[in-house]
C-alpha cells in the first residue's frame, strides 16, 4: 500500500510500496478502460460546448485510476453506487459508451432512457445503482443495498463512492453508524479530489485525514493513492474482503485530483494553473502506461493502438447518440407513478374531471363525456377569475348535492345546530 500524505495546496507526497502488475491481459484492459474514460470525458466536454448535452456536466478527468482500480477489485455481483460524476463508473461496470453518451444527449437509447442525463446514470443489469445529484444522497442507499445483501444472506458487497464534500453531510454519519451497527458489507470510498465544489479541503473539514472520520462510528479507515490504479486496487480489494467476510464496513480515502473544474460551469477561480499542472505530472493514465512499457508488458505502439481504439469507440458513441431519437412528448409521464392495478401515470395526467384527484377514482369510462363537459363548464365559469384556481365547485360537492358557496352561511348553520 502506498502511504499518501495529502497536501492542501500542492501535490500529495507519495511513498510508494511496489505493487506487482496484474496479468498482462488484465493490465492491458485496465489501461484501455482508463484511456476510454479519459477520451469519453474529453469528448463529452466538447459536446457540452456544442449544446448537444443539456443540464450540468461533471467530468472525472484525472480520477480514472480511482474509478478503474476500485471497480476491478469488485465481483460482478457486487453493487456500485456513485455521485453525479459517474460516466466513468457506468463504463467501468460494462455499460456501453454508446448508451452513456446517448444518456448525456437525452435520447431514448440512453442507459436511463434519456431522462437522467449526466448526473443520473443507471444500469441495474450490471449492478451499477446510479449516480446521484444530491451530495451525500447515495450513502443511505448504499446502506439499504448492504442490508438487502445481509437479509438475503448473499456474499454481495457494496462499494459506495462520494466526494470529500459529502463527508460533511448528515447522511455520512447516519450511514456509517447504521452500517457498523448492523454489520453490513459496505465499503465507503471518499474520493478526495481536494475540493468540495470550489472549497478546498482544509476550509470545509476540521479533520483533513478523511479516512479517520469513521472511527467514532465504528468504521475503520484506510487510505490509498487514488492516482495509482495498482494501489487503489490493492486497498479496495482488502477493504471489500473485510466487508464481505468479516461483515465490517470500511471507510477508504482515495487521494486524487480532477484536472477540470467541478463542472463545465466552473470558472476555477479557487486554484492556480500551476497547481493543476503539478498534479498533471502524476497523470494516472500516463504513469500506468509508462510502467507497462518499462516492464515490457506493452510497447509504445501498443499504447498508441489502445488510444486509437478508445477514440474510435468515443466517435461511435457520439454517432450513436446523435442518431438516437428524442423521447416522444407523450412519454413524459411514463414511470412517474404506479397506482392501483399498476396503471402508469394516471395521477399525473388524469384530466377527465375537474379538481385534483387520484386516477383510480375515475374507473367509470362511460361517464367520460359527461365529466369532460362538466370540466369545461367549470373552466368557463372561472374564466373571469383565473387567479382563483380553487373557486369552482368540486366533484365531491356536486355529487353530494352540496355547494362550496356561502361558507359563512354554512358556518352559521353549524353553530346553530351545535
């Protein structure tokens, strides 16, 4: 394991413990996946600038070793859940770059059918349980996944990744406490990229050794060099083994750095270009590639071929996303609510009668015409006072023969009866 010392305004100093390389095929795959994520993120940024991508866009350029190293320590049946910086997490778990790019484009072939965008990737088949736009919102969900694995008596484990800023959310303490109390197989990995949005670590956390933050909740901590795919893999493997076999949740701190801003809308006024350039000297893609060449696992030509392959896959992803259709307007309410006998969307779109009501109350289709006339009559009667949305009589009042009018008279009658 590498001993890592975080530096608030410079590059983390690292005293490396030498890790053996994986088998050549695995080493090649790890590097190829890191290259693919890098090229994908770069192209996603370009597509955002061309207005192909809407909403927000958070890129993980510089964090590829943390993503790949931790994911390759997982089993296929383990669960991965991440933050909104999640394109690489979907790709590393096996989601096609085509479907990830289509999701960014808001198209029907996206992994979330174009409804989630950058912050809400999801792939249940590969047990990637999504990216989440709420900071720290994924932590309680990870506990739920761990509880499910425990309840079903499986050997599945959960890897939950979140940023250093999320370590200050209330969900952090709540999630770690319950995971320790219930002895759940969860590895919480804080991706410490030195900044919570634009606030440096030492300005938002009294304890900057974030892996120690779990001690008070009964969750032991470990730390890895998140810029080194080998060290990340080694530490995460150890943490998952402990979580899986000993039913002991673990908090892992991965020291890493993002080379781009918090999001595409970030002016990056909180750090210097010199600091970013210093961290770029430890580029995880380049350093791992250099080691593979030094140890004669790959050649320089192999590196070039891997990069060309990554670029070709990203080119295809953009083409695929551009050709994927937009969702039809009438699908807007699909999967929003499921009520009664599993009829989708009634609560959201039911306009067969005036007023707000549940769709399952409208079972008598023979009355549709009459109710539509009633609805139109109410709208017409209120057209002179559009601002008073609730002034018309309700269906329940009409059905009972009562009126919503003259509330003072009704109140006087009630007093007299009393």
